[in-house]
């Protein structure tokens, strides 16, 4: 019988289906015997001899975290956390005591189950505090990450250790994050180290930086942009740093498609399927040589069992140099032939190749015919970034039925958004992980995509942490349980107000998607001029819902401020990187608090402010148009009161505190907030285009202000006004019926 079956017989259900009262991410398989002990005298963390170097690192990591929370970790403390590897008499006793008294396992004095040996662990209360055991270094490390979350301590709160009997092990072997470093943001090495620490704290064991042109290749030096290249030295430092955290670095180098930046260089033109396109021409001998070179050089920088070759969205294939062959043989055979040639060429590297499944999944019969050797050398990753009402079987079964190992890849749904749409992200992650586990997928690779170059990593943690939970926990991870624990665990927010702030931002997205029917709070809507042709069309749909949109965004801002205030002020603001030429202390310093991960809180505030401005822009534009309509209609009057009213209308549009100035000031503030947040995680590379967009938008508003200033001079001179069209505004507003597109 399985361990889950034994737990069920003993009346112990998985913790995420229980009301444990503990805030844990991920939730363990089982939790019972919950109590607590004050830590007024601190805590002593000891390792039974002999203590492996890996376990000493895990203990030191725990001490660092608890010290940062204000907990004394001196060796004389009364409360203890005892750490021991499974195998000793003490560890066997710990394991036995973790079982229910009437458990068949306990009666038979059974050993650590096979399912728990690779990464599982046991925690029990032992009268003095907690005792921890595991059969591996990974298990000890993950046990102590759970202990971190069992300590409740913070500004103004007496430190408490929650004790419990916990049995835990992962549902999926590989739990990873794929991080887009090729569409603008390229994180700093220091931030990547922080990322590794944070992923490991939530039991994520794989990090995959995504490269198109930003990996530094000695053999292809033209590709890497100055200031935006991840060098071999960066790779070596990151790999070394990640090792004791049990995080594997798996580089993803697009090796078939998504190579536009590489193929714009003239010396590579002969390899492009279409001129300055994005796909390698499989028929060109140099294409395979180039792919082999890239993967070989990466293999030397990133040791490990895997390389990710991408191979998704090869949309140009068959449109250029390979057209005749694709017309003759079909797209799938040409695609799969090149994939096999790649696998054969890098066979000496002794790596398994991960590849995206979107192209090959449409050829299920051909997949079955592929050689077993190719299937054993590769892992197919099905990617879908939205909830699927009919489930995800159709994306996995073509590979599963053909004998491939599979992983699943959901998304934090951050791409092209002012803030991630977690309505979509949480469901996508939850359901894809559930279906993947049911169909035998061994890994979950959550994804971040920065399609329009405006991605801020610190806005993505909500989806990242839920992905960590979904990959670790068996079956369908509870979204409500996660939402009730996120702020307490990640931000040490005792009030839970940041949980509600996240929900308010989800509600704001839903207003635009489900009511206004314009998608969601996208960057394109944020940037649109509400008085342009597109802006007027979108405004007609959004106008009935701007109040509701703004109420949710502003509720989030209020909750963020209340959470900061409750946590108390922080004396010193510290960030991973300086923000040159940005007056960050004036922008964020006053808001700094004792909340943990303050940069992520600031990033959430920025997202809420941008959402609020979407609604405000359309409201102000409407008021501007309506005000000018009233002024224009009154221009022939000789009545002094009417003329004074016209002056007030024009002042409300373009004077001090006028509508145009309101828009200008909001965009200007958000520009500086965005720059400050960007530089906390990213290199300066690729920031300029985003700031130029802010400046361009402010320029539009300044030009509009000039036109209205000219109109005011005309009014003062002749008491006449130019038609609305001369000012670039409509004379009539149109509102779409509610619920229409």
C-alpha cells in the first residue's frame, strides 16, 4: 500500500485539505499535533553527529533567516531544533514517532518509504522544540525551509515557534522556473542569487534562464548586447551559488526558432529561413553547426543533466529556403528531422534535451514513429498559458502516447500586463499541474515572459510561489489556501492585508476582461491615448466601468499602505542595486517598512497605480471633451457669466490642476517609480525604450496643452474657439452598450 493509502487508513488527510491554521507554502502532505512555544529565549539549532557539510549549510541558512527576524539563535537557547540524517537510532525514532500510534507502518517498524527518500522529510515536536530527519541533503534542506515558516516573528510581535508533526515529500521530481532574459529585462547576478535563495525556500529545484541572443558566446560575439549579456563568468558564479541551495541551473537556448536578434547580423543571413527572420533553415549545413556550437558552449558553462533547446513557434518554417521541402514532405516531418539531427549532433554532451511541444504535438502519428533513442534523449514540455475548461490532456497525450517523458509549463501571466493577471495564472498553474501529475508528467516549469520589454520581476512572485506549491503538492493545489497564506509567508504581513490587495488587483483585471470586454489591464490600454482613434474605441467599452476599476485599484493601494503601517517603519532602505539618477529615497523611502520583500510590495503598488491611471485617463478624457463641448457651445454669448464659465471650462482642461496636467503628472510619477523598480532587479540595459515611452506620452500631453493654450488665447482675443477637430479631440463621445465588443 502507498504511504498516502496508509495515511488515509490512519485518518490523516493531506494538510491542504485541512484547516491547519498554519501558513505554509507549499503545504506539506500531512500536518497534525499543532501547538506552539514562545521563543523569548531564542532557539538552538543543532545537528546530531556526524553532521554533513550540506546539512551545516542548511542550518546556517536557517540561522540567517531567523536572525533577520530578530530571533536569537545562540547555542544556549532553551528551545531546540534537532537535525539528523535518517539512519541513526535517533532518526528512526523521529520517523516512527511521526506515524499515528495505530499505523501499520509503526507496528511493523518500517523504514523511510521510497517516495520520501529523495527529497522528503519528517518533523516532530520532541518536548524541547522540533526534531527533523530526512534521508538526503535535499530533504534536510527542505525540512528547514518549512521550519523557517513555522517561526512567527516580526516587528512588535513576540517570536513563536509553531510545532507540529509534519510528513512531506514532493509530487513532482522537477519544479522549475523559466525566466525570459531576452525580451528586454536582464536581471543582475546579485538579483539572480536572491532569486535562487527565494526559489529554494519554496522547494523549487530548477532555474532556467531563457536565451535568444543574451547568452555570451565566445564563438558568436556579435550577438550579446553590451550591458545585456549573461557571460560565462556570470554562469559560473550562478551555478556555484545555486549548488548548496539544491537548485539546478538549466539554460534554455532557442536552437531552431526565436532567433531573430541573432539572424539580423549579415554574416548569419544564409542560415535564416526568411530574410532577417527568426527561424534557422534546416537545409543549410551551417544551421546544425550553429546549434551544436551554442549548445556545446552552454554545456561547458552549466553542468547538469539537461539542456533546453526551445524549438517552439517556428512560424517561418516553410516560408523561405525550406518551402519546397515543406511543400513536398509536410511541415512536421521537416521539423522533426531537424530535431533529431540536433539530438544526434549533441549526443557527446550526454545531456537530455528539453523542448517545447507546441509544434510536434500536432503530429501524434509521427511522434510514435520516432526512434526510441530520440524519445529517451528528450523531454517534451507542453506549454499553455491560460485556463483550459476541457483540461490539458490534449497537449500532453500526443507525447505520452508516443513514449516521451513530459513536463508541464504554465505561466505567471505577466506578459504585456501592467501587473500579472493572477485570475488566469492561478487557474492555469493549478489545473495544468493537476493534469500533468495525473498523466505522469515528472516536472513543472513555470514561466515568465517579457514580450513587450516592460517586465518587472518583483511583480511576479505571487504566481511563482503558487507554481512552487502546485509542483510540490499532490493533485489540485488549493487556491484559497494559498491566497490566505501568501502575505504572511512571503511578506511576514501579520495583518493579511496584502492577501486582500492581491485579490483587489485580480478584481480590477476582471472588470476589464469580463465586463468591459477589452482583455485585461494590458500595457497597450495603459499607453493608449484616450483621445486617439483607438482610445475612443476602447473608451466606449471601458467608460461604464472606470469607477469600479479604480475602486479596486485604490482599495489595493489602501491595503498596501495599511500593511506597511502595521509593520512599522524601517530605519534603512537596502536594495540589491543602486538606482543611479533616480531619486529612489523620495519615491519609495517613505513607504519602506519592516515587511519582508519590500521591493515586491513596491512593485505591487506600482501595478495598482498603473491600473488606477487606466481608469482615470478615460474619465479625464471624457471630462475634457464634455467641458470643451460646453465651452464651444457658449462661445457666441455676450453674457459675462457665460463668458466666465467658458474661462473656467478651459482652465479645468488646461490650467493648474487641469485634466491634461493630471494625466501628465501621473505618467511622470510612474516613470520614475518604474525606473527605480526596474533597477532593483535588472541591469540598466533595455530600460531606455520603456522610459522613452513614458516621455513620449508626456510629450503628447504637453503638445495637447499647447494647443489648448492657443485656444485660450483665441478666446481671450476674440471670444471664439476653434472646432474640436482642430484640437485633436472628438466633438461627441460614444459609449458602447454594456457587455458589447
